[in-house]
C-alpha cells in the first residue's frame, strides 16, 4: 500500500507566505503631497536645442 500525498496545499501556503513577505517589503509610508521640486531649465534648453537642430535638418532635406 502506497501513501499518496499532494503538495498543493503546502505549495499554496508557501506562495501565500512569500507573497505576504514581498508585500511587506514594499510597504512604506508615502507622503500625501510631494514637495514641489525646483525646476531646472538646463534639460529644457537641451531639448529645445535638439528640436532646433532637427528642424534645421528637415528644412535642408525638404
């Protein structure tokens, strides 16, 4: 006579515990209102310069 055991309940318990632990690892308090960051114009100027170059290149092609 052989004994048949299923691992399904044990696997479910293990996965539930792992999911709960993972959830707790990412549970942290977030502030309701984020402080306003000071705006830097350096990156905006770079994008604007790239757009000007792209438009100049398009005008030469067309």
